[in-house]
C-alpha cells in the first residue's frame, strides 16, 4: 500500500513539475485568436491590431482566424473543445451573453470558458438606406404600423438581431427578422432597400454612413455620439434604458493553467495601452468596460443575467 502511494506521489509530482515547466516556457509557438464572426465586422477590425500588439508583448506571433457562424457560437464552441494550453483564444462578443437565453447551445460559456480580459463596448447605429424615405425614427415606427417592415442582422442572437427585437417589442409593431452571415453581407440589401433597417456596431457602420450609402437615425449609446452629433440616442427618443452596446473580450478554455491565464491577461492589458490599439478603439467610439480578467468575468455574468431577465419578462422575444 505504501509502495502504491509512493508511485502515485511521484506521478503527481512529475505532472506538477511538467505543468509548471509548460507555464514558464509559455508561449513557445504562435497563438491563435479565434474570431467567431465574419470578415470586415467590428470584431475582425478590433482583433487584428490587438493580436499584433499582444504578439509584441509575448514575443510570439498571435494571429487571428475567422470561424463565423450561428451568431458566434460555432467559433466559441470550437474554443471550448480546444486544448487548454493558452494557444487558442476566443475574441468573443455580446452573443456569448445573449445566446444563453436565446439559443440552444452545446456548451456553457460560464463554466467552459475563462475570461482573460475585457476590451471595450461599442454603441450601435440604427441604419436605413441612404435612398429611403425614412428620415428619422418616428418615420420608421409609423411605417411599421402601416406596412411590412423587416430588419436585417449579423445573425441570430447577435446584438443587431436582439436590438431589432427590442425595438419591435417596445414599439408594439410587427417586424420580420432576416438574418445574414455577418453585417457585411447585409449591407447590399440594406443599401438597395430590400431590408428596411439594421442595427450595426459603430465601428463597421460609420464608414457606410460617411459614404452616404446608409443613413443613421438613432444610436444605442446613453447619449449622442461625438462622431455623429445630429443622430439622437434612443434614450432621448423615449426608449429609456435602451443603452445597450456590443462588447468585446478575450476568453480561453476554463482548464487553462492559471499562470498561463495571467501571462495572457498581462499581454492583453499591455496591448490595450499601445498607441495603435488606443487609436483603433477611439476611431470606433469604443467605451470602457472592466479590463482585468476577474473584474471582466463578474461583469460578463451580470450581462448574461440582464439578458436572461429580458427573456424571462418577454421584453425580448425570438420570433423566428
């Protein structure tokens, strides 16, 4: 019995020493950051400079890999099933909160993923075609009350989908949801008027607005954005409490060793203070959220609970 115990003790000691050595040597090869959304969207736009700055901080290449689909859930599930060694990261967004209440998941991000750091939250713009007769938010609601109105989204349970459902619920109008594989895929139909409106994150929407292809008629931030001072917030239009945004953060598989998590967290925080990333965040009107892993983790759970409450109350319903 004593011999068996000694063998077990030695085995555990070897495992712990190997574990410690791996953590000390981390990283010794390139790191993959999974972006679970389509190319050209705000997640893609933000992840690239952050990954470059992280690579500089870690002394290893950090590269992004797009795995879009199911509103971000395909990429997120891929990361939960990846080796918990710090070499596969998830650049997550709002859908990691909302999907718990509005989608059927094969994984639970609360237990299978570990928050490393929060990045920022971005307001969204309510957009119509630049050729549309809808000039303001009242026009949109009046149109919805007398004719068929539809709205596009970047995919089921994404912010652009749920913000549209929230408008539909609060305005007591009937609007059909048309999901796309990313907001970029929806723009041709929005510009041509084949869909009536769409919410999109400021980062990817602003160039389309500046080019005159689409018109912004409202913003989801608590007050007007300095980038578009003539566009009212939904709060001031009478939709109190509609201060929702699309957040971004970095996660790893939950079994990733704590020392590796700490190294990654430090690298993200360093990246967020780099001039290139600061300029990128400023250009898309990003607003702060908790950055440190523990603080961001608590904030993330609160966000999931907020959407769960809206689902339970029926304030937001998935109708398709």
